[in-house]
């Protein structure tokens, strides 16, 4: 099967994907994080120490956060880590975009 075709369900389930190149991905997602106002500063510092996390806005206990990760599993990991920080009442995923690496996308076109 040519590398430009998508693998079939059978190939995926049986693990016969060796002739398919691994495509590097970039995941960009955004979150709305609600924190207790008295703990907002410490939660913000803790989030800023996490890799791929950037805080864009903060007001009245609400933070707009973006994540840049290499997989959707990393998004879940970061989201869980943020949710478990002291003072965080909720963290909700509001946007998710995936882009294939430019080099591998050109090879598939």
C-alpha cells in the first residue's frame, strides 16, 4: 500500500503499520481556568512553570490559557495537572487544533 493512503482499520488493529511514516503533530488548545481569587497568583505561577503553558488573560478568578503540546495525551496530562492545583475550581478545554509537521505534510500531499 502506498504511504499516501490512510491505513485501514484492519492494519491499525493488527499493528501492520510499519510502511506508514510517523507524522509529527503540533497540538494547540485553549482552556478557561476558574481559580479562587485569593489563590490566583500561586495558581498562575504554578501554571507558568508547566511546559507549553501560556496565560493570555486573567480577571476576577478566570484565566485564559493556551497549551502547545505534541500529542492529545499531553493535553489531558496538562489539563489534569492544572485541575489539581490548589485554588483551581475548574479547568475546561474550549478549543483544540492539530497540525501535521510541515515536512511530513508536504510528503503526503
